[in-house]
């Protein structure tokens, strides 16, 4: 992960939870999805999350 996407430790744990949840969800839908690319895209999107405003946009 690039350092330019560095985030707060408290948010990092939250993002890991969301990342794992959506990764498993996506893999159930499409077994051919690239987990590495999906995870990378999700981290980029999740890096803008804050604890007070969780506006999620999934890369579909």
C-alpha cells in the first residue's frame, strides 16, 4: 500500500473490517473477480472515510 493513502490507526481497523466484508461478499457473487485489485481499489476509496461520515462507494 502506498504511503500516500496513509490514514489514522483508528480508521485503519474500521476500513479493514469493511474491506474484508465487501471482499468476501464480492467473491461470493463472482468467483473470477481479482481479489488483489478489488482490495486495492477498496482501500483507495476507503481512505477517504471518516468515523463521523461513512459514505461508501463500491467499485463495481
